[in-house]
C-alpha cells in the first residue's frame, strides 16, 4: 500500500480500524475503484472520482448525499441505500496530494454485482432495482440536483460532438470507421426524437440514474433479490426512457459490450420482456406516453452509446478506460449491431411493451 495513488487519501477518512489492504475493484469505465479492508474486517469502497469527467465534485457529492438520504428514509434494509463515510474534518470527500477527489462508501456486504445476467431472474431483479430507484425519487425535487454532466443524454448534442471529432480526426482514424460513421449519420433524424419530446414537455422530467448498467446494481448474494443501485454520479433530471433504455442496451444484449465477434451480439426479446415487466411493476407511475417511448429509449440509448464510443475512438481514447488499442471501436460496433437488431425486432418490442403496459 506504500506507494499507491490512494496512500495519501486514506488517512483523511473516519474508518473502523486500520487499513490492511486496498485493491483495484470492479469493471467501471470512469472512476478508480478500490476495495479497502481494515484490521477489524470492515470493508469499504474507496473511489477516486474522474475529475476530467466530473467537473463539479462538490455539486456531485451534494447530489449523492441528498439522494442516498432520501432513499434511506424510504427503506428499512440498511443495504437499500449507499452509505458515505465523512472525512475526519466532516467533509464528504477528500483531496489527495495531486488534488484528486476521493470518497469512501461502506461496502454493501452480502451482495453480488454481475457483468451479465446469469438467470432471467437476475435481470428481472435489476429492473426492480432501477424501477424502485426511480419510484423512490418520484417525490424528490429534481430542480435541486446539480447537473453533473451537462447534456449527458442529449443525443443531438452527442452527434454534434461526433461530427466535430470526425472532422478533426486527430488520430487519423476516420478512414477506418467509414461504415460505422455512415450507420450513425443515417440515423441522425430519429436520434433526436427523445430530446424533442423532452424539450416540448411531452414527456415528464424525472430524477433518473442515467447509467443503468447491470453492474451498477447490487443483488443479495443469498436471495439474489435487488438490494440497491450504485454509481450515483450521473443522477440528474432525465427521462424514464433513458434508464429503461440503457438497461436494455447492456443487460438484454447476448454478448459483452466489447465482444469482437459481432455474430454473437443480439438483443434478446425474452430478456427485453423480462426487464420491461420488472420495470413497469416497480415503477407504476409512468404516463402512457412514457410507456410508449420505452422501446425508443432502448434503441436511442444504444445508438447514443455507440456514438460516444466511436467519438472517443476518433478522439484518441480520452474518455472511456480502454484495455486494448481498438477497444472503443469494438464497443461502438457492438452497439451498432444491437441497434440494427432492435430495428429488426422493432414491432415485437413495441407489442411486448404495449401488452405489459395493459397489464396482460
Ligand atoms: P464506475 O463509475 O467506474 O463504474 P462504480 O461506482 O460503478 O464506478 O463502481 C465500480 C464497481 O464497484 C461497481 O460495478 C460495483 O461492482 C462495485 N461497487 C461500487 N460501490 C460499491 C459498494 N458500495 N459496495 C460494493 N460494491 C460496490
Ligand atoms: C460508463 O461508469 P460506468 O462504467 O458505469 C459511462 C456510461 C456508459 C458506460 C458504457 C459517467 O459507465 O455513460 O453508458 O460507461 N459513464 C459515464 O459502458 O460516462
Ligand atoms: Mg459503474
């Protein structure tokens, strides 16, 4: 632990016992996450926030505190909400010696976190987790939240940034991505549909998580029931279709987000139905119009994520962590394959959603 980057961060926090180990943990693409264990056996999640992504750590941490308190007030199980540990001087986060922002959560004990559903019930439980999250925050004053990443799911704005990266071509990679760029640009009109409905007020603004990957859900290790959701950095005002859609993008996919063999990548209609049933059960207050837009959320969140991966590939891999040179390009390709598959299954996705929305 002597020379590690967290060395000067740890001593800022109030904790139970003395740290004995601290290891990199999880598969997130953005923050640096460590599992910290003390000599009393207590475990914590220590995180260094990615401050080039999150420019307002103070506002972000105020969001996290307000949201976790609100959720904690609504559930009896202490594992139903994340618990932040303050610094010795009562702050929500610490600054390391390089100015980095660090925070310390209790580890959610007796839990598991999956990269892909092992059973349909796991995916159903993730729908319960994200649906419950949105339901619990239905009475939270959304306007008091800081916008931690402005325009996060503003798909037209993601297109604007993509076009800029394609034109700038700082790494000379544009010549490698012709088919992918064509795929993106051919869908530009439809890509703006949710944003137009948000701007016109046709869809209500809700408090949304905005990063509803399966690996941001904790399940009980024994019962495998939903416990809570983690990764609250992007909780902001948004649309129900964002949270629903991003979950489908990641969890209803038949292959990993970075699978190279695209023939393995499809959107499972069975998983789609499973998730939709869980989400509508846990979050019954959606308007009819919101329910109708859920399939669109799945398609557009997937397209948007592919656009973001492709943009990052063009820009030289400056945003998402990569583990191989073409990682972002591989990720973009899986997302476009998924979008194409959703286009094929579009009528079925809508029929399933409508049937479940009618309670059948
Ligand atoms: P990132 O923004 O990099 O995705 P996350 O907050 O999602 O960071 O954390 C990365 C991983 O660490 C999660 O996918 C989850 O497996 C694990 N994790 C995060 N917070 C906790 C916690 N409080 N208890 C247990 N595991 C956690
Ligand atoms: C990032 O932080 P993580 O790994 O849960 C990203 C999401 C993307 C996702 C793609 C703050 O999520 O928006 O959908 O990667 N988070 C941020 O896997 O940009
Ligand atoms: Mg995460």
